[in-house]
DNA sequence: ATTGAAGTGGAATCCTGATTCCGATTCTAG
DNA sequence: CTAGAATCGGAATCAGGATTCCACTTCAAT
C-alpha cells in the first residue's frame, strides 16, 4: 500500500534526523534535518507529526537495541562481566549523541507517554544484570538500582558533553566502575 | 551617585534570578524573573543588558564562592579530606541548580568570554586539592585532573537532574568517590 | 497511457519569548 | 520644596523556528 518513494524518504529523514539530533540535540532545526535528508520540511512533517515525535522514534529505536543487547548479555553466562559491559556500552553509546540525555532522564522516572513502558524495561534489564553481578560477587552488595541509575545517568551526560582528549572518558569510567566493585 | 532604590532593585532582581534560573535553568523566562522580583521587565534590562549577562553574573558569583571555599580547604591542613569535601560540595551545590550545568561545562574547556579566567582558576584549585590528596595517599595516584573533571561534571549533571529519593544522591556519590581511593 | 490518490516542496503563518521604547514615576542635590 | 536626572513598568516590536497549507508532482492500479 505504501508508496515506495515515500518509504524511501521516511528512511532518509530518519537517518538525517539521527545524525543531526545526535550532533546538536533537541535544539536542532527541522529545516536542517530536512536539508540533510535532501527533502522539504513538509515531507518531514508528513512522516512525523512533530519534532518531538521524530525524536521519540529515534530514541525508542536506539533504546530497543540496547535492550536487546542487555538480554544477550544476561544470557551470556558471564554475570561478572555482563553488568560492567552493559554499563560501558550505554555510556559509550551516549558519547556524542546528545539526543540521549532525555532518554536516560526518562529511564530514571518520568511516567510520560508510552515510553514509560520502555523505561521500565530498561530499569528491569539493568536491575537483572546488577543482581546477577552481585550474586557472582563482582559488584558490591550495597549498591542498589537507584544509585546505579544515577551514576549511569551522570556518566552518560558527561560523555555526551564536550569532547575530551582521547582516553579520558575510558579512564574516568574505569574509576567509576572501580567504585562499584566489592572492597 | 547610584540611587538607593536602584541598588535595591538590582539586588531583588539578582535574588529572583538566582532562584528562577536555579529551578528552571536557562529556559526560564525573563518575565518570570521580573515578576518574582516584583519589578517590570524593563527594570531587569536596565540592570542586566541581556539574559546571558544576568546568568553570567549569578554563575560567576557562585563560582567565586566555591573558589574561596577551595582555598580555605587547601589551607585547612587536611589534604586527605579536603579533596573529597570539595568534590562533594560542588556536587551538592549543583543539586537543584540547573544554572550550573553550563558553568561546569565552561570549567571543562570553552575559552569563551572573560569567564575563561575563572574556569582556569577552578581547574587549578581542583588540581591543587587533588595533588595534595594524592601526596597524602588519600586518592589513587593514577587519577589525573581531566578524569576528575569529567567525573565531577557527570556527578553534578546527574545531581541537577530530576529529584531522587532521599539518600540516593549521597550513596551514589559515595560509590563514585570510593572509586578514586587507592586500592 | 491515464488518472486519482498519495506525497512533495517550501513559502506563509503562528507562537513564544527576548529586547526595545518611551511616557509616567521616583530620587536627591540644591 | 523643586527641577532635572535616573529609574520604572509594561505594552509594542522583533526574531527565530516549528508547523500548516496547498498548488504541483509522482506513483501505481487499471
């Protein structure tokens, strides 16, 4: 039913939006996204009712990918590693993608919209990894989910901001994770 | 020379702006600031050429306070504690004050405006505390300033965002700081 | 090849604030 | 107490962007 060119354009918009929103965050202009997609603003709006909707589409997709990865790690049989790997993945993934801040914020609380479900999933995924890691003695037992989420958020936000000299981010993260290990 | 009432109004504006910008960040409206100050927008503009200027005035003042505290801690003769205390102070101070994000960002890099000098001072202050703490064996020797700044920024940003259940922030920060201690 | 529905481009419109302007009000020096 | 300067207040002006509209293309089913 859907016209082939329409589908193609939708893709182009999505890709352009991902790039532009990633670089500039929510403050990016719809015009810019349209230009980069090689399309008129009107077309962008035909596919996504609003800037917010476009943004959500992108974030939702990305979070789904992360959730899939979390599931995979959970079943990897390496609980001691899985938690740290996922934590790192999220932070690295956030680096340079300003569009994530809100996603993380949402994961924290914010029962807004339908994304609430996704946020809950994310929390659960992290909680699972955390528990198993603690069970395996890889993470200090006094660390609870809320604290982990706060740290994850902080790390992600820091990673998104400014460009650090090579290695700084990795080392910072390493220190942070060390703080989560048993004494 | 300056009219007494003008001085008073300037103060009112400053106080109101501090409150409003603290709660809502840069997105706060000038109208709101004026209303809270019990003054017309025009008056706000008579004292501060632009929203940015008003914002800078506030941040600059606050950072100066922090610098003073840093100096005091440096001379306290408690290097083992000073570093952690200051780190904590900055984060706690940032909690709920959305206006700081940018200040911290600036402290990171951003040679913008005259604030560049202040940013440099802040970096130096932290560096001093860090070195002494390491000298005293309270902080792992492989932690360098850039990493510390990244962590400080992340922690501050996380603290500013959303409201966490009581204690979460403190515990998160405790874990983070544990990661900076020698093994 | 033909045609009406679906899709497109991008100028025009709307909205939301920041900033400007200026007549009305205080101050305060004399 | 009085005049002139310094301030005020807040309506009017501007500007930046999101969103809407619609005449004009493209599709693709027939």
